[in-house]
């Protein structure tokens, strides 16, 4: 219960720390609703309002917002006119709202902001700024790993926009590379083998062919919405990928496949299925750094309507096939996971080779599937993909 008389700053800081300590106890649920956490913070800070501001371009600017004193119900807008520029890990900042009210702001992953608001007269102490920064760290662990509805919709829209632009860029590069490859091959036929000029032109041709492979990946990303409804036996695709990895995986990498042959067929054609599984496996392989274990499994999954929000995409409830690719790599930090699910081309790979996840997501999204990333048991990452069963898709025709 918030007192009508403002609390001393030292007491407010102690109440916030006590509240955060309660959240971090082993008995506290790790997936507590962010809305409940925000409301508790406002009460602990003895503030008026607060909330989480979504990244620029989100469907709604504020994800969670509460008003505990005055102006019941609040608004769906942040209290400032221009969005503060704030980075995760930076100290909490005190800013003035559009009506002069005092706000304390801390950054969350994926360009979100946590804010607490009080009256014009309030001056935030250094202790309160420090506790809000700790609160932002705690809250980032409570946010749904797959993002809220607005973030998921924003990610999907960005993916669609990127696919349209990527297709145009790939087409333009195709025209350029066709000329380079054609004239390089023609020049090589008129030069003495093993001569220095022949070696130089061979390198030009090799580089151009690598460019062709890249544009093929770009075309795959832009065209992955093309119909490819299957049916496909996932066990056959898994067998092909197992054979591929047997040739490419290093001696210190162990890969196991647990894909039953009697699983129902998936509603995705064989080529797109290979692309999907292949990209997930390649991502897992890179995360190992040359040593570790990758486990691939598949099973039937009954998707309930109440759990759809846990997945990235817009899957329909009903029987699905779930594919899991888990690795024992270094894992993904909460901030990186949030950025991966907001920024389609964000990557931590060397030389920015980050097309695998966008291609996998686009294939899933455009074929009624869904995706999510979870921490592994102890270490590593688990990539999970859902695809509708082919029999279910046939029944809907």
C-alpha cells in the first residue's frame, strides 16, 4: 500500500532492493509476468507511473504501463516527446517528461526502455538510479525469450521488407557476376595454362563464383515464401543431413540424430526441409568452435492456443512436428537473444555470415511454422522449430 506522504530516499532504495531480492530467490518463478514486475517496481519506488517502452517502429509504443496515483489508467504513450538514446549497461538517467514530470530511465535489451515516473518535485538519488539499473537486469531475464506480440510482429514485418529488398539486390548482382564469370572463363581459354596471368584470372573467377553462391543464398531468402507444402518424411531429410555432417564435422564434434521413421510427414517440401534443418545445424556447428555435441530430435507436438505466444511466428493450434537442434556451445546471452528476435540480420558470426537464421525463420513463417530459442541444459542453446503435419494441411484444403 503506497503511503500518501513521500518516503525518505533511503527507505525507497531499501524497498526496491528488498523487492528485487524477493524476485531472485530460488522460490520465485523465473518466468514471472513482466507486467507484474513493473507494477511491483512502481510500488517499491513509491512512484506514480512506469512502464516498458518498445523499440521504435513497434505496433504500440508502450508494452506495460501502470498509474498508481492520480490519472487512473494512464496512457499508451511514453511521458517524453523524443525517445531518449540509452544503451544497455549504461547508468540509469533522470530526464524530464513532456509535462515536466521527473522520470528515471534504464535500458533493456532489444532497444526497450524501463521507466519510472513521479512528480515534478522529485529528485532521484544515486542509490535509486543504481537500483533501477539492477531492476532492468532482473526484468530482462523475465521478459519472454521469444519477445512480446509487438516485437514478434515487428520482426516478421522487418523480415518481409528485407526479403523484398534482398531479392532486388540479388538480381542486380546476378547481372554483374554473369559478365565477370563469363568473360573470365572466356579469357582462361585463350591463355597459357600455369602462366601468371592465367593464375590471376583463375582467382578472379573463383571470387566471382563465391559471389554467385552468396546471391543464391539471397535468392533463397527472398523466395522462401514460395509454395512448398510437401508432404516430406522428416526422417529422410535427417538422414541426408547426418551423412553430410559425417563428412564435414570435425573429429571432436559428436552429432546424434533421434528422428523416428514413423513420424507423420511435415507440410514442407524436401528441398526447403533440407535448407531449414541444414541452417539450424550449421548454426549449432559454428557455436561449438570445433568441439562439443549436437543433438537433433523430432517428435509430435500438440500446440495449444494458450502457448502460441511462446513461439516466434503465427502457428495455428493443433498437431505439429517439433524439431530440436541442441548444442553444447557457449550459448546466447539474453541481450543477444533479444536482438536476434528483433533484428533479422543481427549476427555474432565472423565476417557477418548471418543468413542462416533469417532463412530458417522465413521458411517457417511462410509455411505455417514457428520458431524459438531456449537456453540449453547447463550450457549451449536449443533451437526449436514447429511445422504442421501434412495430413492436417491436407484436411484444411
